[in-house]
C-alpha cells in the first residue's frame, strides 16, 4: 500500500503570498514587513508604529493554512514626530 504525502508549497511562494496580503491592507508602514518560512513556521520581521498594525499583520499570517506557528519579530517603534519636545 502506497503512503500519500501531504502537498507542500515552496517557502518562497508562501512568503510572497503572505507578504503580498499584508502589504495590501492599506497601511504604507505594513509594506516594511518581511516574511520567512521554515517548514510550517512563519517568521515575521520589521518595525511598525503601533500594536494595532502588528495585530493586522498577524491576523493575515494566521489565516495561511500551511502555517502552524508564527515567530513574531515585529518591533513596535512609535512615531514620535507628532510629539513636541518638553523643555
């Protein structure tokens, strides 16, 4: 009896697919997010100005059926340009 293997997709295809989905959300800052995959683990890297935007990126990533685990390396770096210096 022949054992069937689950179909697998190349890592580059999965990375591009997830990055494209994240980049299309509409926030220009999300275009800085990069994806790497190692088997069924997805690694997200980049910097974003808010926790909310990081959650949007993660929401897209967890919907990918070939990903079982996400290793989140997104850093939150608030944009301080709107704040005035305190003297």
